[in-house]
C-alpha cells in the first residue's frame, strides 16, 4: 500500500504567492449552521462541501444543503460564501428567498458522499485504510482539499469527541489520492491511490518507515520489495524494531547483503540489537569481515570508539573558499542529506581543522563571503578513541547534529551523526 504517515502532512498553501491561510477539518464543518448574513437568519446545516476536481488541488465550488422531509435541496455557489466562523458559515442572502436545488455536474466531488468513510486501495487493489476526515486549506477566498486523514482522530471529530484525541493524525497528501470517477466511487465505495513505483522512491525514508509499520505480511513485503537497496537501507534504519524484525525475517541472503552494504556500522548495530541472537549470528556472516567485527564490538557492549561509528561522508573546504563555490559543491556532490549539516574549514597546507560553518548560516550568507569569515572557532570535536559514552555526553551538552572526529593533530577523520549514537542508546534502554 502506498500511503503516507503523519509526517507527510502538507499544510502549506496549495497555491503560489503570498497570503495567509488556515487549515480546517471537514468533520468539524459538517452540519455547521449556514446563515444568510446574520446568525439569526439560518438557512440550514451544511450537508456537504462540493469541490471541482482539478490539478493540483480540488477547489471549492459550493455548499450542499439538504433539508429532508421532502423539502428541496439548496446549492450555495462558493462566490456567495462570506466567511466561515466557529459557530456558523455565513452566506449572502439569496435573491429569491432560497438558493436553487443542487444539481450534480461532471467533475464535481462531494466530500462526505464521495470520500468520508471510503476504503483506500493501492494500485494493486489491496485495502489500505479508511478515510476518516479530510483536511481543507482556506486561502485566497477558496477552500482546497489538502490531505485525507486515516487516523481514528477523524472518527472522533465527526462524532463530536475531538477533545478525546487518540493519537497523531495520519495524513495522506491529496496528490497521492486519486478518486475514481464519481460514478465509480458511488458504485464501488472505494477510492484508489495514484502513487506510482517511481514516486515511492521519491518519498522520505521516514514516511516509508511509518507506512511499513502499519502493514503486515504480504503487503509490507510488497512495498519493501519495490525499494532499491539504498532506499531500503534508509527505510529499514528508520523503522521501529517490530517492523525491522518483520522485514528482516523474509529477506533472501542476496537481498539482505545488498541492503546491509548501504548501511553504516551504527545503523547495522542498532538493527541487529533488536533481532534474535540466532538471526544476528547468521546475518553477521553476510557482512564484510571488517564491518562485522565493528558490529560485534558494539553488540558485545564493549565501549565502541568514535572511529568504529564515524562516517566518511562530510564536506571540508579551505578558509579562502567563497560561499558560492561551496554551495555549488554541495549541490553537485552526491552527499547524504544529513551529511551536510555543517561544512568544516581546514588549513590548506596541514589539513588541520580550523572552524565550522552551519549549513543554515551558509545559505543565508552572501555568495562573495569567504568561509574564514563565517566559521566558528574553535570547533567541538571528538577524538578517534572517544567512547560511545563520551559521545553521548558531548551531544547532550552541545546539541550539535553532527560532530567531527579528529586525530591527535586535529586532522578530520570523519563525522558522527547524532542519530547514529543517540538512537542506539534509546533502543537499548527500552525494555
């Protein structure tokens, strides 16, 4: 199933340009009073919101009001909507006393009728989740559908129990949800996901990990199986222990070996620390001898040192380098995303560490600025024989995302990422 997690929330304005916006839940708008001009002039309650299916986000076209008791429906065009308040939706007073009856049109989608409570399918037709709510963005005088919520919170909001928040919202951005035609939705009671295999590869590994944690058996293996080795390694490292064990269980030796080659020693150590002992013994045989020995050292609870954990993926430049040159290097090089949190400044002749520049400061600096003027010095660094306990204390004290590792002459040997040290500590602290 190709769904996204709560981390994939996309509440940014759906249209370009400046302007404020707000996010609304459809479940909280449903059955809200609709008033013509003043609160006392009530027309009825909102039965549904009508949207036009368009790219990239469906846009509101009107309100659907159903009175029941044989009374005709009313359709309020969106241009007649004045404002949406907490207690009511205010619309212009109809010229003829009532608005015209609702008449469905091609390309229109009704949120309650066509989305709420519908089953979401993946491209292969497997059941994923149920739409419990729809998130709307109110901007530039229109509403846009931004996400669908598959968490239990949407169900609670719809029942008027929004204060009983169950967990975090679990949102799928609209760009990954493609309803069938209105006729098909009515006939099948389902909507499908429009994400393709190529788009799966573009999703953040954190989001994919969240998805895998929600799946079981064949569906979980099917999604994991479409990932290339590098993406699979990133996703496996981000997954929770239960999902990690499930994914490892069904891997072939060849597939496991390919994935492990893409993982760092800390990632492998954290992964193996949650697996059964017999599995670990077999999986260690799939690693290069040098890597396996480092993993064994960490797993045996000996005090792993910094050079066992460090990564070689970092960027160092000289003091004379200009910001424009460094940014071009970052954009052109194949660095892992988290490896460029900082740029290290080294002496041209000796290669000794002179300073550090935060990537955020680099982006804001003038293209003509030189690194020597931007750098912070001296640099907090770990020595190559620093113990894991020492590294934990350094991260806790200085709050850096990455620490450089240096030898006795302050040459940069590598870097250590916060997650590679602290995530392992958290995992081993769990019962």
